[in-house]
C-alpha cells in the first residue's frame, strides 16, 4: 500500500475543511467541537508542523491552510496518520482565508514558516510576506496575540521584519532557539541539513485603535 494512500476521499475526512461546504466566517466551536485557543499556520506544506504542534499541545486547536495540491495531500496523509483530533486543514488561498473566513480577533497565534521568496522583481506580487498578509494576520489575532515567522532567505526575512515593525501593528518579542514552541517544519529540517541559516522572529500584536 502506498504511504500516501488514504482510507477515504480527501473531502470525506473529518479534519479536512471544504470551503464549498461551509459559510464564512468560521465558528471555532463548530469547527473543532470544543472551545480552545486557536493557532493558524499559513502555508502548511507537508504538515509536519501541524502534526507535531497538535501532538505537543493537545489543549490548543490548530488550523493549517495550504494551496498547493501535492503538498496539501501529503499534509492530509500526515495528519491522518497522527490521529489528532485538534488539527484541521483547508485548501484555499491564504489571503481569502484571512479576509473572509477567520473571525476578527479570534486567533491566539499565527505561524508562517519558510514561504517561497520569489526573488525576481517581476514575481514580487507572488510573495506571501507582504503588507496585505500582515494586515490580515493583525486582524485575525486576538489582543496580545502572537505572530511567529521563519525564513531561510536573510534579505527576504529582514525586509519582512522591517515592514512588520514599520506598520506599527506589532512589536518584536524574544524567541530563544530552545523555546518549546520552536517546532521544526519539513523545510527547516531540510535547510538545516544543507547548512542554510534559519531566521526566526516572534511578534506580539499591538492595538492600533
């Protein structure tokens, strides 16, 4: 049996959210069947962070969003194999998710790790890390909510940190390398083996009213 084989079609698995079967915005108690702090991972890739974080923090609820079909499927397989009840995943556009689906002020922590930097200028509009995303995350986070960021491309990382802090919507806080919530992603493991520098930053939401 293929290790990517699932017991049912993707849309029938209980932890997979189908955008065409829901009406925005989400009601978290309905989505997760309980009331608990919600953490959002934007760009879940192969699902390693979701599976690891969900297992490490059973008292929290995790939602991942991944647009690429091949990675979404692998994430679904991984989450299914982990047997976690506190993890959900959706395949859709992150900007649309933040705009329509996430109730304002309802997310405790937002995570964005190792997005494609799209280094060429003509591809700049494709970059995930941009003002629209940061504004969407600020809107989604609860008061004093936290935004965790990771990138292996130092210039991209530095530009993003400068834009985040320059917006006046966040303040940077300490995030030691040995923090228990510094949970590896597939790309983090890959890039570390390749000797690339990994850059992380953590921010706290500021009230801009």
